């Protein structure tokens, strides 16, 4: 018996082809696409499909479905962390954040991560596999249904390196943006990468106007190489060159994410080096007080140091913000709850 296919992982053209192979009418593809993107998991609930078609679909297809195994709500700001169990018992995390402009979700793109960044909880347990496009999409759908609100913004900055799962990321973006689906605008989606240079260059040619966020976290190769192993393969000169090509090709501003770690990368001279490195680029800097993860030994910079760093970078004419800390009482940084659950805590 052929393996069943995931209807949520298919675009309308793929659904048409699937239906034709089953001897069914193509127009049913649009109906199925709308059902699965509304969060309908039971094929029997697709009531505008005939019963014989529903029976055939159940034999050949299914709809991706998560189990929410943990949900923690911040008492500080209402941020919600979700822990999902996947079909193969793997665990991922997502975070819902409420802003004045609406609801934003931070989703995972892989189970675990290969990149080995020293300050990140996501990479401390072994990489298992990539997430499918539907598994990324379903994080958004499931959270939207759980809170009964429309999700307006997506950040792909949870567990995993999105550009290491490139083909599935592209498919996810096109699915979540589809006018018959969730219809979330590309400009409301941010993709984060630690700096996979060839993929940044590929993405610049895709004509997909997402916001690209670069996890920079250091102004020179020596410091960055100590905390981010990817820097040995793609050093800063190559990364910055790729970022310039990206901004020129897309006319989209890049966000440079910079986690401030006490006594590691938060000195005045670090701020000056950072500003000189990116001055003149179409970009802005997002300073992040590093998340406290017990096993890293890293400590977030003081408020005074953060303000000093911001002032220095801004003095070079570079727009600089400090990320608002959200869900600090629930370990909202992705990877921490997954790790605790895997450790049996």
C-alpha cells in the first residue's frame, strides 16, 4: 500500500494533480486547500466533498496534526509558549506574542539544530530532522485556532536554522501567503539565519519580500568564531558581502540581530566595530539581552551597557532598537522547554 500523503503539505496545483490521479475533478483542490488551511483535520468534516471522495481521501491522505503537550502563559505580558508533539514523538516549540499591531508567532523550522551557537538552547540537543512545510504551517494554524484570533506576523526564529531547510521554507512561505489560505503577507514574515551565505544569495533571487534577519552577535571574526561555529565556514567579510547583494537585489532592509553577552561582545569598542562594519547598508540593528540558559554560563549585559551600546551604534546613523523581553517568566527562548522535557524535568 502506498504511503498516505499530507494534504496540508500540498499547494493547489499539487492537490489538482493528486485528485486527477484519483480520477476526481480538479476543482475539488481549491475546496480541500481551504479546509486544511482553516485547521480542519478530519476529512469527514469537509462537508462540501461527496462521501465517496472523502472515503477515497481517507485511504490515500491525512492532514498533519499536532498534540499540544504543554502550554505556558506568561503572567507578565501574556506571551504563550507552546510545546508540540509531532507524529514521530519529536518535540518542537512555538511562541505567541501579543503586540499593539496584532498577534505574532515565532515558529520552529527543524527538530534540533546543527549550527552549534554557544548561547542558544536549541542547539544543545542533537539535530533530528527538518520540519515539513505543513509542520511549519500547522504551528501557525494551531496557535491561531487555540487563541481564536488571526495571526498577523510570523518570525521563523525558533528551533532550527531556517535556511538549512531551504526548500521546505520556500514552500511554507508560499503556502502561508496564499490568498485562499492564511493569506499572511510576505512583508509580515521574518526569516532568521546564522549566516548560510549560499542560501542568502539564493534567497535574494526568489522574489519573496520577507524580512531577512542575520544573527550577527559579534563585530569581528575572532569573537564570532568563538560563539558561532558557522563563522569558520562563512566569515564576516563573506557574510556582509552576501547581505549587501541581498539588499541590492531585493531593496529590503536587513535586520542584524545582536545578542549582548556580558564581557563577551558588549564593550564600547565592539559597538564601534559593529557600526563601522555595517555603516551605509540598508539595515537596522536589533539588540537582544541574551537569554539566560544555565548551561552556557553567559550572562546578559547590564541595562547601562545596553544603552551605551545602542547610543554608540546610533551615533553612526544606524537605526538601532532593543528587543523587548517577552515571556521572561516562562523561558520563552526557544529550546529551553524542549530540553527540559527531553531531560525528563
